[in-house]
């Protein structure tokens, strides 16, 4: 299992935008992204300086990506 880097919520958003997710809305310190193509998944990304590794791993899994695919987007 690959080790995840410590990255900010904004960097997670930038990486996910490369695979078809777009900004839907923000409420407080959480950014909600929506997938433009089917299945129109929604992801909630904490807008923190560093996203916890477990949270980041869950976001990657919900996006339908592997850790290595995600790291290639950074």
C-alpha cells in the first residue's frame, strides 16, 4: 500500500478536477465537488491545511481511484 503525502484540501480539489470533478458549493470549511459525468458522485473535501491521511484515503476510494492514480494527479 502506497504512503499518502500530506496535502491541503485545495490541492485535493485541484487533483480531482483533473478527472472530471467540479466545484458544486462550499459550506463552512467543506468543499463539495460533483462529478460532471455519470454516475455524478459527490465528494466532500475538508478545506484544511493538511487533510488527515485516513480521510484522504476515503476520499480517493469514494472517487473511484487508487492511491497510485491519485498520486499521479498531483
